[in-house]
C-alpha cells in the first residue's frame, strides 16, 4: 500500500532540523519515501491520503522496557513499601495467573500502548516467543524481544540459590535464528545480576560478541538486588558487571537507580545504554530514574513503562512529561530535561538505545514507516501557533494525555485509523480481560489476604 | 429536571464509607436526593436515566486555584528559569492580550477543566465579575471567585512601590453583594504580601471577620516574594501575615512552598487552608508543593491547576497523580499520598478548603448535584475488579488521563453528556482561540525577542 499524510505539521525528531509547518509524509510499502513540504508531494502517486491538518505527524514512540504479561493486575499493587511490592503485594495474584491470563494481559498492554502512540515495544518476558507469535505479529507491532533468563532455583534465607540453565539460554538463542525479519529484534535477556549465574553471563557476553547480538538486563534496581550481589560477590552490581566484561555498547541497562554517580559515569562512557521507567520506579520505589545523569555523561537513554501494576498505564506521552517534571523537581531546576529532550527519549533516543536507529526513531526518507498523528485540535492542545516558535513541541510533552493520538502506522501499515484499530477487535479483548481478571482475583483472594501486604490493611481500613 | 444514574460504581468520597459496587444516584432539580444501592431506587421517578454500567460516578472535582485568563498562551513559557518565567517569558505575550483575548482564554480553560471533570473553579482574576457573567454563568460552572487586588504602582530597583487602592477593594467587595446564589462564592483576593499594602490587608481582615467572608491569597510563593517582604518588613511572609492577624480559618493560602516547616505547622494549626498546584509549581519552580507536610500537621489541603502556560493543562486527574508521584519521590517513600488521599484533595478536601463542603465535594443526599461519570471500559482503565478490593480507586489516580470523563453534572444540570457539551459550542470557541492566538503571538513577537528569555535561545537553537 502507499499512503500519504498531507497538510500536516511534521516533527522529524532528527535533531537540528526545525519542525515543518505545512508538510507531507509519503509512504510506499514499509518505507518512508517522502518527508517535506506539502507543495512538493504529488498526492496522485499515493493510494490513500490522510488529511493531517491540525495534526502533528511524528515518529512512532519507542517503549524501551516493558513486561506486558501482568496488565490483568492493573491497580493491584501501589502505595505499598518497595520491599513488599513484588512478593507480597503482586506475587499472590501473579501466581494465580495461567498462560492464557498472561497472554490476554500482554494483548491489553500492547493495545493500550499502541493507542497512545507506541509502535516499538522492548518486551522482556519468559516465553517471549509465544508473545511474539500471538501478540506482536498479529497486532503488527514492532518488538525488541528479550527472553527472560532467570536461574533462581531456590530461595534460602540470605541468598537466592542459582544454577546455570542451558535450557533457558537455548530458548533465548532460538530467537536469533527464528526472527530475522524487520519486525522482531531479538535480545538476550538475563534478568539481573542477582538472578543469573556468572557462568551464564560470561557465556552470553561471549556469544553476543561473536554474533553481534544485543543484551537487555535489569541493572542496579535497588536494595534487594544490592544485598544479594554484595553477599554473593562482595561488590556492587556495576563493578561486577564490569569485571564480567558486560559493560559494552550492546548492553541495554534498565533502571540503574541503584548505581552510584561514578558507576553511571562509567557505564555511559563505556557505551552502555540506559532505560528509565519514571512512573514505574517513582510509584514502586519513590525514586527518580537517573536519566539526566546518564545523559550528562554523554550516554544514550530511553523511556519504558515497565509493567501495569505499579505504573498504572502504558503511555509514553505520560512518561515524557513524568521524567521531565520529576527531574526538574529533583534538581530544583525547571530548565532541565526540556520538552525536546523528553521527546527525543521516546523517539530517536529510544531507537538508539535499542540499536534500531537505522530503521526507526525519526521521520526520514529510507526509514521504516513507523509514525503517528496527534490531534492538536483537542481542547487541551489548543491553540497551536507556529510563529515566533512552535508551541506544539512543549504541548506534546506538557499538555497531551496520549489520547490525542488518532492514526498509527507501523512498518507502513495503518494499524489505528481515526482512533479505531483497523484489524483488532478491541471490545472482545476487553471483555475477555474483564472476565479473566475477575477469576484471577477470586482464585488469589485467600493467598493475598494471607500474604498481608499493606493493600490488605488499606482494604480493612475501607480505602479500597 | 430529575435524573438518575443507575447500575454504576459509586465513590461518595465521604471517607469511611466503602465504594458502592452496584449503585444509583438520584437527582431532583439542583440536589442529590438518592445515593445507594441500585435495587433501592425507583427509576420511574426520574425523567432522565443514564446507564452508568462500567462507569464510576463520583463528585465533580474542585480546582481550588486557577487563573483562566492566559490559556491562549499554552506552551509559551516552560523550561525557563523561575526568575524569567513571569516577566521575561510570559510577560511579553501577556502584555499584548486584550480583553477579548483574556475572555476567550478563560472560556478555553474552563471548558478544558469541565471536560476533565472539574465542576468548581476557584478563579483568581482581575475583573472577575466579567468572567463570572461571561464564562462561569453561561457555562453553568460553579465558581469560587476572588477579585485580584494588586497595589503595585511602580517598580523601583529594589522594592515595588505600593499604594492602597480603595477602588480595587470596592470592586472586590461588590462581588459579595451581587452574588448571593448557589453558583458563585465570592472571595477577597489580595494577590500576595509583596503586592498589597498592609493597610489594605488589615482592612480586608477586619471586614472579612465582620461579614464572615473568605480570603484567597498567594502565600510564600518563592524567591521574588521573599526578597520583597524581607526588604519591606524585615521578616518572612508567614510571620508578617500572622502579625497582621490574617492566619485564620477563612484564609485559603495558595502555594506556600516558600514557607519553612514551622511556618507551615503554624498555618495548619491556625486553620489556614492550603492549595497546592503540583504541575504548575513543579514546572515553573522545580518545587513540590508542601501538601503532605500541611496534611501531616492536621491542615486541610486541595489541588489547583494555576494557569495554562507553565502547567500545560487544566486537568485534576493529572494533578492527583502528579502530587502523589512527586511527593513519593521527594519523600523516597512509595506509601505517601496514596490514591484515596489524592482523590480526597480534589473532592471533599477541595470543598473544605473553599468552605463549600456543606454544598459539594461528596455524594450525599441533600448536597448539590455536582458529579461526574468516568468510563472504566477504556483500555487504560481495564480491567475493573471489585473483590477482594476495588481496583478502580487506584486506577482513577494512577491510570486515568482525565479523558475518560463522559458525563458532567453541575448543580443538577447535565452540562456534558457522552463527551459532548450540551449547550456550549466547543468548535466555535476553539476556532476563535486559534485566531486570537495567532494574532497575539504576532503582535508580541518583537517584544518577546527583545525580552530575550531562554525560550528565544531555544528558538535560535532550532528546538522549538
């Protein structure tokens, strides 16, 4: 199919290039073939024309860290101490989810993200192959997929028991053979230094080096990890990863808030990429992801939405505003992380972090056609002025809710048109999710009460 | 008219009362006449029935501090140093706005707020009578209106020149006589201690005491004010207000981030009410409003959206999440300001701060019918579970965008139905605002370039 969006404001996100105020984008098959002035495109050359007036056309957003499999549990775990979050608050529900529940969760999260303009998802999951085949491929979404490798075989009082799992690694490596097309980008997915043996990490490092493969990993995510790593190795996560030779350009490190300043500097200087998840880590840990510090050291950084319970949503417009606002308040400086830097994190920066910037992240001729239109005619985006400057750039970050996205194109295919998914039955999915959620919460109720996290207290106090 | 919303989840926001899962709300004329179980209402007794299934019905939200007159300037001043914001970044545009521009701005801000569920606006404006008559009354929105009293007559290098203005005070006092109905609640509006003479403040205090009137005032809003007050009075804002006898239950103090801990404690203990504007003050100052500290001292607090440029939007759902997340990160504690406390700030708390809690702020029989329905069937609110707890309470704060509000009732009148304003031509207003904004930015361009705030640098660097 060929498609042109005409009469539109264009934000190429290339950096250095000013926004185009009366522009057009031309798409043929999977590729962008024209980005420029409206007067220079020949609309007769395209099968479909979308009128982009009053809209900004911009790159599809990159969610550089997401676990989609838990969104059935939206609203199930927040306002609790960090130490409780995973095992006491979320765990009792998560343990009662079956494979179909996870699959429905994943579909919900991906649709929610797409509706708010996300076109690339860096999924981090067990059995990610299943999600690729059952969710990402049918939904026509681009995915950077990491298979979770977790080698915990038991939990002793002080230290997790780990054992190298060749099976997990093999499962992960199958991805690289199976998916060699444009839409799936496989990653190694060792979960975290406290959950994977150093034998396996060394092996991943070697094989990733030989085959030019990328790794995504949770790095320095806080107190629980720190304690495990200190007990096992007598050092910090970042120092141990450095010793293992993992701090290289092919590593995407999620979170990093447990790393001290000099460690962040070292990671950035060695070319490690960082993903921060401001809503998730803010909600769960009360911590601001150190994205600014990573950027200050010349590092590349991106945004992620992590998982639904905790964060609450999969909406990168929200994450752009959130990281900017949280960082301004942490630094007590309203000039830090300005709108264009926040936009970059979710577009070009995201593509660079995932090593996909040759394909996506900006609107340029020759790149894959991943793009969205945002309706500037909503009350909360009104008015739009272009002189002396384009106010829609700050407004995209500071005024939008994400619900202004109305068209979504991925790899040249129109997947959402005028706010409606083209090939996906959203209503049926929502019904399925509602039913499954009722059942999961019912099955889990007793275990949840027994685990007695703060949420139980909140229930007893009549708050929820 | 009589109206019933049936088959709905109900959040009364009364505190202590658990949410109702299969409920109904009955409205006759301006009042709530029934809140309870669906099975106990007689739908035949109502002219209009709204099916509230999959929706939560809750009190309309209270925006306890807003200046609506600048929303034509959305996106015009952010990412700049605080010291520049008002005079160098915003000022050059604001000075080129005429009365009609301000009026159109005000309409835009009020509509935007109503669309996101706000039913009461604490407007703080010069010539507020004009806004009441031309915006709030025709739009059927509830308003707590303060006429700005600003007695600056000149700016010397070190200290503003002030002169008591009987005219301003008289204009303010006219409100109390003119508006004695349900929909308009007049307030005194001395702008701030650095902008009003102590003579006038003493007079306001006396007259407010005699006539049982309320005062809204900006208190301790930062460096510029602190310097003026120290130079003029040799003390702090809060100490001087205490000396003037203003720290009483009828004072609503906006912002307060410049007050030190013991001053906040004193204000809370004396019954002063506080309004925090998290998005605005976070964006403009890089500061988190001290709402938690005020609540910890037993004070009453509420949320406001302040003004469009800076904040970016008038959306109290966004403010609920923002104050919770910012406070969690500032305190490094994810348990602080949980969802129900955030909801309280925008409902019951808001009504208490404005002294309107006998009328609004909760869903109770006998109160005025200010209420909204929120669609829980949107992707980002799915799923809804009610057992073992109601996940829609956290989801209203942590997952919503505000665009899920679909029905808005104010004083018994349905002003927005299914996402469409009933009596207001939204499209015509947006067109007018677009045109006016183009003209204001054009008229102001030269002055703006000359003022040379950071935004000009950003333009030259190609960012905006």
